[in-house]
């Protein structure tokens, strides 16, 4: 059975050219892979940036090609941005 949930995390890596990245958050079993197609900005569009705080809805995908934890929705949390990259 696949696990899923929602967590507040931090963007660790983001590749604008490929439109993919990695988010880490407490409670996630591992780093969460993110595709640009699941990023939901409140205004406009665009990718993410390292250090940015996001809310990630994730799903553990053990049966998918490559497996692991993948984001099904990511929303930048501008109200929680702090420090460098925030």
C-alpha cells in the first residue's frame, strides 16, 4: 500500500531547464522528487528555488518506475520564507 501525506519542507535542488527538483521535509521517508507540472503558485507561474519553503503533498510510489517519494502538489509558502533563498 502506498503511503501519502502533506508536509512543510525546503527545496534542496531545482533545475529550471529540466523542470525538476528535490524537497526535504521532516516526516518524509526520503527526499521528495518534484516535477514543475505539480507546482501551484498563487500568482503567476514558474519553478522553485533552493532554500524556498513549500507545502508538499506527496505519495510513496514503490511500484512506479524508479520508485521513491514523489510530489503530487507543491505550493510555495511565501508566509514562511526566511533567510537566504527565502
